[in-house]
C-alpha cells in the first residue's frame, strides 16, 4: 500500500515547546504537576507519568512543589492561587493562546460581552473565560447562544448589546464561519455591534488545509491521535466531509488490514499532540499491507 503523509501533521510548536521543557527536566520529574492534561495524547501522558509527573485538575489539589501551566493556558485566578500557595510556577502557555486571552481580556475591559466559540469543558476555553472575569459565554452553536444573550440582556445584570467573538485556537475554520453566519442571522436588531476575531491558530489552519488537500490525492485516510483530542477528531471530520473513508486511530495496533482492501493510496495525518514515532509506526504498518 502506498502512503502519502499530509504536508503538515503532528506536534505543533506550542506542544513541542512544552515537551522540551519536560525533556530538559530529565528522567525524574517527581514533585511536578501539570494543571490539566498536558496534551490529549495517551502516549505522551504515559511517558510523563513514568517520569513522575502528576496531573492536577485544579490548583487546590496540588500537594506542593512545581505546577506547570500547559500550552492550553490557565485563568488568572488559578495563577494567583498557585502563587498564593507558594507553588513554583512554570508557565508554558502557547503564545498563540496568550494572544487570545489578551484579546478577550481587552474586549471585556472595553465593555464587550465576550463569546468564545469552542468547547466549554476544554482547558484552553476555561482559561480564556477566566481572563474575562468569568463573564464570557461559551458556545459552539449560535442558535443555542442567542436566547442566552437575550436573557442576559433582559436580566439587567449587563447589557451585552456589543458582542465580541473569539475562537478556541483548534476549532475547524469552516465551523467558525458558520457559527458567525448563524449568529448574525439569529441576533435581534438591537444588538448593534459584533466584533469577530478569528483566533484559530496557524498550525491548526495549516493542518486542516493539508488534510483537505491530501484527501484529493488518496482513497482512504488514517488520522492518528488521541481519541479525546479535539483537533485530531476535527481532522477526521474534515476528511469525511471530503467523502473519504476515514479512520481515527490512537495506537498503531488499532489498524485493521481489511480497511485497506481495494484501496491503492492511503493518506496519513495526525493531530497537534501526536508524537512522531507513533505516526511513523502507523505509516510503516500501512506500507506493509
Ligand atoms: S494548537 Fe495552536 S494554540 Fe494550541 S499549542 Fe499548538 S500552536 Fe499553540
């Protein structure tokens, strides 16, 4: 089976930077915790666990020592709490996430009701909301969002008639565009100002356009990455939307030879948190079919 890899795939520079820091710490990183999962990839998480790195879901559950803010960032409240508790803080927030936090904070300070397009459970999104004094609304569906905006406006607590929308950095570009179009079509006329900031990061956009291009050249697509990695799932969805038979695998062992029967060329892409050696092992096995 011939294999073609996407021109952009695997670790983005933000994840590489965070992982380099752990490599620099050496084999023993006991006493170090990350705030939330470092990356949504089981291979990476396992290798960090082996070095003694713990995962804390919140600052309160860190027993002491060093707390690492991951590439996804954190809220100012979490950072202040870590400082107050005397934890040694290592901040590896990706600069592109910091940029979104800053935009959201500035817009909130200017009186805009900030809306974050994304997944409300994701660490990055929770962090961004924190930079707006926890006032930002999170949504991935404009139809669901608009009634909340209207209710908020009528409650008199705030008058969110000036909206500013930012995106989680790893969302699919097409879905963000649709969200904005739906928002405009459902908003009442008295919402007079809407600012839109497309804050999807360049590495995400590059990986998304690369998988769409690759889908034109292959007849089956394998997407490699953690099953709970949103950016990996989005790559698989984009490939499916191109009408391609697509499989999302976390481990090389998940590959099934029968998937490749009747196919000539397999495409391989991978999410921003997938290690190179996992991608290469997937490619090697497909080439053997
Ligand atoms: S996906 Fe984008 S924002 Fe997130 S860590 Fe990578 S480069 Fe930074």
